[in-house]
C-alpha cells in the first residue's frame, strides 16, 4: 500500500515523467553554464537547448510566430505582472473575470488603486462559466486588456477561450489568457483562438519543475520593458534591448528549469506517438498526448464526483463531469472546516489535498464557501491510479460518517 495518495496536481504535478528528472540532472551536470554570455562550446550548446525549447513550446501551444517571442521567467505570476505592468497606463480600462487567481486579481487591484486603471470584473454563473457576450458588453473604447483564466483552479470549469478571443479581436484590446490549469492538460490553439498573450507555468500540466514559467507574445503585441539588466547581447547599450526574447528577460535564465520543460516536451511527443498518431509533427503528437491525458484525468474525476455525490454529507461544487472542465474539483464534508477535513484525510488516510481559498477568494465568495474558509480541493492527475481513487473515496466516506456521529453535520 502506498504511503501517500497525491491529489494536489492543481498546485503542482507529482510525479514528473522519469525522463524529466534524468535530463535535468544530466544537463545541469554537463551544461550548467551561463548561456548567451560566453562563446565556448558548452555555452553554445546550453543556448541551443533553450532555443529548441522555445520552438517546441511555440508548436505545443499552436503559435506560428517567431519562437523568440516564447519568453521565460520564474513563474506565471511573474510573467502576468510583466505583461500587465508593461501594457497598462493610467486611464486605461481592463476586463477580468471573477474566476481569476490572485496572480490576476491582485495586480488588477493594485493598478486600480495605485495607477488609475479602471477594472471591470465579469461574473460567472453558478457552475463557474463566463458568458462571452458579457465581455462583449463590457468592452470600451479605452479597454486595453482582457484577462481570462482558462480553467478554474477551484472548481475546474473551462472558459470558451475561442469565443472570447474572437470577441476581443474585434476590438483594440489585447487578450491575455492564464493557462496555468490547462497547459499540458488539454490542447490549446493560441493563434486559432485569437490569444495575444499566453501565460504559462512550468510545474503543473507541463510536467516541468518549479521556478520556471513564461509567456508567449504574439507578433503584433509590444510590451514595454519592466525588468532591465544584463542580457549578454549589445552590452555597450545604456538601455535594455527591444528585441525578443531579451525584451522581457533580464539576467540568467534557469538552465535546470528550461531543461525540464525541454524533456517534458519530448515526453509529450512520445506519449502522443504511443496513441498511434501517424504524424511526426511535434504539435500533432503533443495534441494527441494532451487529449489522452485529459481523457485519463476526467475518468478519475468522474469516479470521484459520482462517489462523492452519493454521500449525503458531502457538498460538491462546480460543473458535473459532463460539462467542460479540467480534473480539479472542490468539496466540503458536513460542517467540518475545510482545514480539519483535509488534515484528517492526510493524517488518517495519507491523502494529499489542498484546503482553503486556493488564491481565488472571489470564486469562494460566489460559491458561498468564503465563510467556511474555502473547500477541500481534489486534483487528480495523469499518474493518479485506481488505488488512489479508492483511497480517496474511502477516506471521504469515513470522514463524512465521523461528521455525522460527532454531531458536526
């Protein structure tokens, strides 16, 4: 029997594919040098790996533009801040949704309070879906950006990014999509869906490590430099370079982190090939892999939702398994505080879940869970197996029975 049963993949995926661990270790041992700064062979080879990773990610996300516009940072929050601070000026209007993570909510709140930016927050329905027409109605002549979270990290609802993108493209606004819960989980088509800036993180569905993320910036979008410093090119210039990727990158990038993304991209391709995909295109192989991953995760989610809903003391939030969604789901058990239920799942059953507000307080306000300090979040992943699912159902059922016998229900 396992010691731990991991259901916290919405926070970070665990485990990673074995080749990710192996390649990160090997490449860092042999090529842990500073790329772009030196002319020796090791530095050239390290830079070559980074260039390849930009190209692989561009294909993965359906972006046909210049791969140099695939930029790296320490995480998605860093890239989102860079995008918003580099685009918005006092008097501009931005549209976000009430489904956003604090990576968007807090920058928007600060820019509204401190920078004179006007913010419209679009509500979702009870299942967490935003009506694209509500975004159309909120567009103004001074709307500079529209930011939408593709998949909810609390209740798993998926937004219709293509429909929203087509609406935003009719305006002068820039469409920014937070893909932290969907990158590597289901196919994403940046160009086809009219996404102007795609923000991603490495350590979740992309199966890379912590400490690396980034964004892809469409060719027609320009973000002013927020971070400036050394780039290894044109060092005599007193100002930061305008060209990409240097425009949005300053200092030394994470060789181990990018190596992890590189290895994960090749794992996606091999996984797609195992689905009897006839094409040799990296994009098509990865799309086959991601579709397979999504289907696999939803099988686990369906079992959990059906089982949890059969327990009278369990409250399930968000979409059903038949609605557009990712695998993440939230529950509460009787009147037990989310933290207590999660602690019991961990201590008594070895089940790793995340309780609380999940950095998305407005979602909890709208779901009516703010007053009980959130929910217990289950996020099965590609490597979740039958033993994990059985343990989760057993643990929740037992705690639900405890909540009744203890009088907490």
